[in-house]
DNA sequence: TACATTTCTGGAACCGATTGCAGACGAGGA
DNA sequence: TCCTCGTCTGCAATCGGTTCCAGAAATGTA
């Protein structure tokens, strides 16, 4: 492994000049720059990022804390974040923050503290106030996806508005007997999501003068089996069956559709279903959905932290930014069957 | 940010002693150790991993190169790898190696080279010989999941045996008209997987004296929509419909089942379906499958590289290790209907 | 008691870069 | 012609630890 000294010798210049030539800052004549560059490539020289970090104080690493990896929404965020970081020359350090209390505190107390990352992106964390303030206390640029999170600039769709939009779509089609299948508060997600989507649902009902009661809402796991279970439960009893279901996520919606199919309930003739996400499987199931783009949200979060890193003194203008979400019509929603039950 | 010097001053000892006390190597009396520890915690001191890496040459980082993130198999591997790494005090640097040629070369030529990782885990990469040798040339411990990969110790299920097992299960049930839905060679995966599973399928047919011809095999995308499309195509024509389908992955199998349901073909009465993976959705679809455990494979890969890192001179005994995969029976397979077509 | 070991500690060199400073040089302006 | 300013380069200090070495203290052994 050749060091900067070897390159300097070979190019017949000093270490300082090599450093300036390769990093591109400071004055170097183009002729020596070329000498240095060819010497470096002949030796296969690459800078030691450790040595360089030591003096500059910059690691070129960004830490990403995420509660789940193996789920479409989260996986897409990681993909988006990774691409954006690599594009900008940063490395991505991944921390999967599960519910495991030991692992959690280890991440906060050991890993994040060790001056190894320049910035942090926190993805829809259900995070304790202690944990949030220990993040802020690092004094590093932070961005969150989800939230809002105390003291941290965050980014997400407007969950209330998205849920309202979905529900309004059903109402506009003429549905009056609508149920919401939402998230389980014990899930490994920023619980704001669940309560806000429920809120948007309720808002839309209220605005249309439709009643909301204990039977209008079922909580389940935020995945296909969760939606399936909820669907079986809801649709099993023909007398209290709604004509439309707003599922808080497409995976849940797909589960509901599978349950409906199994019960011989036709979608959308007997039951309209709408979700949120525009999941890749939505097409296959003809699922009408409110589209959001997690990969892009990941990129935006990267922008947020990188800009803080690279333009001194810049801080994000808003503590919470909402990104657009719009309706994607497919075949799982339609007007209720004429003379439908109740 | 207080440095080691401040701790030394406060504890009334030298930098050297602080370093020994906190790192636990070398002799330190327990009394001074305590002095140092309390001084350190009072100051909120944490070592600079850069400075420490600079002299030790160890970064405590492991790079993970993976072609896809947002897919069950890959996501599970990442989860397993992450957990195992954090447990052992290492950080995970994630590189998503897509087909994008620019991004690829950037990862190989820029990121991996910069002395930032102690070891590398390469996950089912479709990797060029050049890329493989540039990995080996880094001279760092490497482990692969998938493979075999030239010169790199790898780890996977025995794909041929798993495919044979699946096919034999169908044959044992009495099926003689079996098709295989496998992976598309253009997919972003180690193509070995596809050809080996096809191989195992052919082996099992041959061993049972069953014919294999061009109509026995369909290639498609390795996901649910891919399986659905293949299913529609295969099952659409009643006259050449098989009584059983072996799908090379559970996601594909689920797609096939969805297609069958849509065509009114009963699983397993009219069609048996088996997959590989034991995907979390297998339960929901009653899918019989050959189970493998990607999270555990991730952990094993971590073991492989960490052991190389921490026990000098140790190298993995086998260039390729196979991990077990066993049949999980559910309701998607059964004997063919008596007097079934052809 | 004398000597050999083991434990403990500090000084100083070192890891491999970056950067402030100062000196040298050439070009343009007065 | 003399000055100033911008360009170019090298020296040396610095980032924040780790570790070799040597000497002192404590412990064990003959």
C-alpha cells in the first residue's frame, strides 16, 4: 500500500503538492498536476480516508437508522438514499433499529457517537424523547422521513390529507358505509402514521356527514397477512359488511382483496378497496391507491443533510415538509352496487 | 469534543495509559483504570475511530454489496448481516450494486478501494471476472452468499438439490406432467441460481424417467407479477396444462397461484404448486415450499469474514459451503386428480 | 537478602493525510 | 524600472489516537 509520500517521491514534488493536486483545492500548475496524477495511478495510490478524516473532521459517511428493512416502503427508502449518497460521494452506514432494547441503546450509545458519520437520516422511527434528544445532541445534520420528530427536520406525505383523499374518493363514488383498516399501534413504525391516517379518514367522514363509530375502524398488522386477517373478520359477517374499505397501506389492501376473493365477494362490484402507497403489486391487483414515492423521499432526505453539510450555516427552512401524494385510479374502486345492502 | 489528552489530564495520567485503560489491552492497574474511566465519562469522551483506525489499520467496517434491497430474500440477508455485525461491534456499509454501469464501476473503483472496510460480503452478485478479481485484489477477507464465485468463499443452499427435492416431492405425489417456472437470465441475480434450479428440476425428471422438453420450462421475472404472467401463459391453454408446477421461488409460485385462481383452476386439486424460499407469504397461500433462511446465511457470512479478521491466518476451509434446505408441506400440493388430463 | 519476573506507567515515535505560512516566481500596472 | 498581486511550491505543524521502549514499582523465587 503506497502512501502519499511515495507518490510525492515518484512525482518529484512534496506531499503537500500531491495532496493539493489530487484533492483539487489550492493552486497547482497543470503540469505538476499531471505528473502527480500519473504517479498516483502508476502506484495505484488511493488516499487513506482515515488520515484525511482525521484532519478534516469529515468522514463522508451518513448513518441511516431504520426500523425495518424487509418491507417495500422501507426498502425503497434505502434504495433511494443509497443511490443519492453514492452519487454525492458519501458512504451509507446502515443501522436497523429494532425493538430489541439492548440493540437500540447500543446503536445510540456506542455506534452513533463514535464520530463516524457526518450526518444522520432517521426513517419513520418510533423514537423515545430521550433517543431523539440524544440524536440532536450529536450536533450533526439530521433529517427524518416520517415524523414530525422533536427538533428534527422531517419529510413525509401529508398522512391526514392522503387518508382524506382516499376516503373522499370512496365517498365521491357514492359509498356511505366505509370502513378503515389501519395500523396496529404496536407496530414497528412511527405511530403517527397510523393515527394520522385514521384522522384523515374521520375528517372525510365528518365532512360528508357520515357517521364514525367503533365499528368503522379495525387495526391490524401493516402487511398482507394483516390485511387478510382483518378482511376475513370484517367481511365474514354479511350483515355488517361495508361497501368500501380504505386500507392504510396497499399491502393491507391487498390482504383485504385476497380475503374478499376467498369469500366470493367481488371487487369492486360488492366491495371497493383503496390503499396508500402505490405498491408495485397494486397493478397486479388493480388496486386504486394514493401514490407516494419513498425512494424519492429518501433522495430528498439526503439532499437535506448534504446541503447542511456542504453549505455552511444553512439549515432547512421547515421543520416538517410534506411531499405530494396523488390518487392512482385502478379497478378496485367503483360506485356501490345499486340497492346495495343498507 | 474532548480528546484523549483532556482525559489524561483529568485523570492525572498519560495519554498512553488512557489508551490502554479504555481499550483494555496492556497492563493497567485497576485503580488507575477507574480513574480514567470516570474521567472519560465525566467528559463524555469517545475515541475517534479515525485516529484509532489510522494507526491500527482496522476500520471496524464491513462492506456489503448487494444487487437488490427491496426483495424478501435480499432484505432478510441484510437484516441478518446487520444484526450479526452490530453484535460484534462492526458497522455495516451498504452498497447497492445495480446494473447501472457507472454506479458499478464507481463502487469498485472508488468506494471499495478507499481503505474504509476491513472485509466484504458479496451477496448473489452477477459479477464479471474483472470485478471478482478486483475484489480479491483488495486482499481483504471476503465472503459471498450465492456463488460459487471465482476465488471467493461462498455460502448458499444447494440449489440443484433443493430443486430436485421440490420436483421429487411432486413426482412422489404421482405427478408426471410437471412444468418449471424459473428465473429470467437477465435478472439482477447470480444467474447460477436460475440454471441450477433448472438443472435440479431436469435431474429429478430424468431420474424418474419423465420427459423434459422445450415446453417444460418457462422463464420469467423473479417476483409475484412474473409468476402471475407465466401462470396465465401456461395455464391459459387447457390442453397443455400441467398438473403441477415447480416455481423457482415462492414469489413466482404465489403469482402462479393467483393466476390459477383467476382462471378457476383449483390448487391443489387441479394444480399442485411448489416453490423455494419459505417466504413469509407462503403461509397465507398455503404454499408448499423448500425452506431456506437468508437471515441466517447472512449471519454465517459475517462469521466467515469476522473470523478471518480476528484469528490471524485463518481461512475458510471450503470454497463453497452449502446450508440446509428442507421441505415445508402446506396445502398447495397433493396427488393429481384421478384421471387427470393426459 | 539478592535476583528474576511481572506489573504498571510515561515519553516519544508513528499512522497518512491536510493546511497555514512563507518564500519564489512570473505577469501586469504605475 | 519597481511594486504589487496572483500563482505555485515546500516545510512543518497538526489531527487524535496506539504502541514500542525503557524504567520504576511490586511481586515472586532462590
